[in-house]
C-alpha cells in the first residue's frame, strides 16, 4: 500500500495533474471525468481505474466483490486503484460496485463513492427544466433522499441538484464532509443543473452549495429548493425525510368533488408565532384546531410558513420557498397540523409570496454570481418599497421554480388554497415608480406581460392538478378580470381580496356616528362593483399594525360604543355578499394593535365580559352563516342580493335581502348609529310579484348595543285587504302600490314608497350596561331567541321560512387611503408608517387611490336610473326598535 508521499504506480488510465488538482479543489464542471470508475480503453482488458477523493487520508482501499485493492495517492488527496470489472455473457464490460475504506490515523471509515453513480436527472427531466415545464421540480432539484440497489448492499443517500447555469463550479458542503471541498458536483450541460448523489447522507444533516461565479469568487448559498432549513438566524439548508402518514383521504376526495368558491368561506387569519407564543406545529394542531372549531370558522389562513430569516417580516420575505419554517418544528409536524385541521373539518389557506424576495447574500440574490432569479434590469428587478428583488417572470426556469412551488404546497402539504401576496406589484411595471423609473412593455404599456403570463400559468396549473383548491389574489387595484378564467383572458384566480370594501367600510366606521350621514355612500358603494369579481371581504393583519390600532381601537366613542361598533361591523361583514376573513385578535376585541413579538391578549379576554361578548358574536355569526345557504350560495351572483334600504343616511341604517338558490331569504338590518333606535322599522321582503307580503316580519325588542339579549316574535304581514298592524297601513290603488306608514309620535320622519311591504310595530328599548359573565338577561318568552347568551349549538341547522331568527351585533375597522376618481386607479407607494418602521412585509396593498373599485366614485347618492345604482333602492323604512345590528332570517 502507498501513502500520500509515495511515488505513484503507473496506471492504465492516465489523467493530467492539472485535471487531478482541479477535481481535488472542486474547480471543475465535470468531476466524474476524473473521479469514479473508468474502464481501461483496451476492450480486451477487464479492468478499470477507480479514483476517489480522500484528502488527508493515510491509507485508502477500494473494496469490490473480488476483494480489496490498494489505492495509490496521485495529487492533492486523489487516490487511484486498479480493479477487475464484471463481464456479461455478451462480453460487455461493466463498471463494478465498490466501497472505499479510508484510514485517518486510528480512525477508519468505509463508505460508498458518490462518483460511481449515473446522473439522478434523466434526459426528460433536463428537457423539462430547460423548457420551464417541470411541474414536480422539487422531486429532481434540491436534496432528495434515495436508495439504490447494489451487490454490496443497498445504498441510501441524498441526491443534490441545483440550478446555477452561470457557475464555473459547484460544490456541496455540509455536516457529512466537514464543510470541506470534497464533493464537487457535475454540470448537466445546457440545463444549467449541477448534480451529485452523496451516499450515506440522511435526513437532518445540514448543507449548502459553494458556487464559483463568473467573477472567480466563491459564494456559499442555501438551497433554493431545500425542503428544510435551520432555525434562524442560522442559514444552512437541512435534508428532510418525511414519514408522515396522511389521514385526510376523505377530505381530499370531498374537496376534489366540490367547488369551494361557491361554498361557505369564513376565514380566521393567523400568525403562528404570536397566536399563542411558544407553541409548535404539534401543539397548534391541538389548541388552534380546537379554537377554530369552537368559533365556527370554515378555514384557517396562515401568514407565510415558508422559511424566512427575519421574524419581523411576518414571513413575507421568503428565502426558502420549499422549506416550511423550522421555528415551529419539522415539516412533518406542519403536515400533522394540516391533517388535524382537515380531520376537524377546517380548510387550510397559506399565504404565498411570489412577487419578490430579500437580498440576503446567502439566499437567492445573485445566486450564481449573476442576476439569476431576479430580473437583471434594476428598473424591473428591484422593488423600492420593500428593498427586495423582483423575480424575472419571463425566464423559463424562474417561472417554473414558482409554478412548481405552488403545486408543492398543494400536493406535499395538502393545503386547500394559496393567497397570493402583492399581486398588484407584479402586474404593473410602474408600481411604486415615478416617471423615468420604469420601462414600458413591448406595446408601450405599463402592464408586466411576463408576470401576467406567470400568474395565468400558476393558476391554471393549480386548478388542473389539484381540483377543489383555491387561488386567491391580494390585488389592490381595478385590474380587470382577476377572477376571470384564463381561457377568457383573465388572470384565473378563484377569489380576490376586496380591498375597496375594506378601505371604504373601515373609513366609514372610523367616523363619529353623527358624521356618518355624510359618508353613507362609502358603506353602500361596495355593491356597485360587488359582482365585478369573486370577492373575499378581508379585515387582515395589515389593518391592525403600524399605528392603525386594533379593530376595537378604530371605533369612536366610549367602551360601550366601541364594542357595539365592532359587533355591528362584524354582522355587516358576515352578511355582505362575498366571503369573509378576520385577522386573529379582532374576534376577541383586543384593545392593542397586533405585535408579532407577543401573544394575543388572552388573559385580558377572561377579565372582560364585553370582549367575551364580541367573541360570542363571532361564534354565533359563524354558526348562522354555515346553517344559512342564503348568506353564501349566491355570493357571486346579483340574484342573491337586493337592497331594502340603502339610503337611510340620517339613521345610519342599512337593510337588504340575501337569497339562496332555493329562494330562501335572509333580511339584514344593520344599525351603525352607535345608539339604539327607538321605534325604528324596516320592510319585510316582497313576494315575487310584489303584490303582497307573504312572509312574516319581526316585532323585535332588542337590548342595547351591548347585545345582552335580542327577542323577536313572528308577526304576520297581511296582504291586500287584510287588517294591518296599527303602525302600518298597506293600501293599493289602481295606479300605484305603496305603503303609507303611520309614524310613531316622536320618531324621525322617513319618506319613500314601498311595494306591498309592511313593517312591525315598535317597542322601545333602553340602553343597558353589559351584564357580568354568567348572568342572563330576562328569560325569553316562548319562541324567542336570546342571542347574546347563546352557545353555538343553539343555532338551528336551517331555519324554516316561517321561523325567523334575529342575530346579534357586529364590528368594524378603520381603513386607509382615499377613493380616487380614475376608473382604473393607479397604485401609489405604501410608504408612511410602514417604511418608517422598516417593515419588510411584502403584502401591503398601496393606499391612496388603490381602492380597488374600478368605477367612478365620490357620488353621494346613486343615480336611480343607472344600472349599477339600481341595486341601491331609494325607499326607506318606517321606524322600530333596533340594536346597532340585527340579522333577521325570513
């Protein structure tokens, strides 16, 4: 045997010393040309030369089925041995299986050799990568544990593969090689992929890539397709092996056979790190699941769970798109959380951030020494608002990286929807840029054609591969066709966040009630464009941070009025056309704004019965919502909505109908006045012909805005010729159908015509203080419903049309930004408090004119002759006693 300082024995396969040195240093694009087994050129010679890289070894032996073969040291840790090769019956020679035994002083290791294996990416894989069409990219790139058979025993290891087309050399370093240069990778030609199978590497081992760029500098980079990562601030990638056994087959089958866009969707938005601090994925599987089920939400939306280095970014500055954040546990523990939510009947939505990525030098930025994932043009490749890079959406491989990532979350983690962050920043080339700071597209416009194509491909691929999932856009402008199918030229999303509704409604409720009469159009304007897209109504994390205050804190008035405002707004949100989303803490009336560095104020909830009342309101609203298809079946169909009264600005009242596919109706009356209305009434729904009112109305005696109780009795609304309640006389002449109301003494005068509608008599109610926890309001009379103290289980599964139910109060939030006059408003940079605080969150929709309405605004009263304004009925109700909110089911 020969030591490192011995004279090399002549070998039948000779390699030049400079090539040996390059292989040893990892400065070669083809280390397999030097290392591994190489048959002797003479076809009659049944031998091969095996070269292995074992720096610092004192002795190396190559072991085959034929025995042990001593290796000689050549150059810089490269050892070579001559071994016999097997010959088959046809005389063909084959490279032998072998193991390498190396001695380092007294320490001896035996391992398989990385350089005896064929590439782990086949020709088809390489072609799909080049074309940007590999929909399962994570299975061939990144770190994937594999097992190969061998006559010397099966070999398990990890196949490493990374896309770095401009690199001069790539090495994989990690725990398995002492973070040294002993594993140079081979280039797979024009695909730009570098690959190496390393035997013996299993789950849990850390690694990075060392990349030699065109500038001659080495860079250590985390794996863009790593399935796991170290807990920040550490930055290494981690090899992941999954052994989770899914138990949600029934859920997935039901999901694939349904259309979630037309079903009930009540979303609880959660930041995992601050919901209850200290909980990991497994603990959250128990506690978060139980809470969401108790509150009655249909879905949970998680702020980004992909790995991110800075916790203050809330996950919106992603460095590991395929790696669930290790802050809360192993990726299989996230699978366990999703599994638990599915078992409880709760869907899972995950925020996804394909718009931009941070500049951290160890991550995607300048990955192979050149602008690779980011666009090379700074005017298109940099996002000034957030100090990040923008993906090069026109590059095949980059687009493939993102499209496959969406598929990865659907298929590997069984999530039910992706909420796509900051879509507006992708669509516009001039997003947050002034004149001279952007280049127009090939047609001279400001639309980012490559980003549009990417979004269409991502959406089409997701819906094709995983039926029953949802793609949801956070898009804050009036871009047309966000939820239109790609086959019709749309972006192909299933749902869009209604930022205009959010801004308008929060701005409205932030006004003192006495001033809301001058802003009434802000609360009704959403119905002008409600069916231009398929909408989600969000009250999101962005609205309760950076000085904006909590949902509770946005409300004007004293504590009583603030709680009443929250409940009123929530009832309005749950009954408005569109799906709804509520950020955590809003449902418990948290007084302080959200801080990702601490848990929600659960202790304060237990000490405050008023906050507990808000929590019960959300629970009751969710129960009613689930049980009442009229509140969600026709969310995206104008037939599902009709104004009963859109114009009672003086009393801050809204009244409207929601309808189901079977003709069932829900009458909704919302009081935003901040105080109870004495003897205030509303119309009952008309029949199809409008000649008579055949459904019962309600005589409601509700408690004050605190919502301690609400009692309602059915009272018939008689048709033409019948005796009517004393407060209303419905008369019909040959010329008109109208209802002349007798106004109770002292009540405000309301004008308007009603088509065969009657209203119930009023019973005055006096404001009361919130009752202590555990106390009960006066017992309800038979047939009455005590909303304020009812458990979820008390809500009927489905109401009989003759058995209306009144639901409790709900709440609101303040928005930012002003409605613009441009029918397609330009976006403005969302700076201010966010920029001042160094916010790295990529999900901010611009404020200012970015209301997302897409229609001419600023009109106080709709034109009754216009088609959109036809949804705003000009009639007004008589008066009856109203809480700050009441949802009446008829």
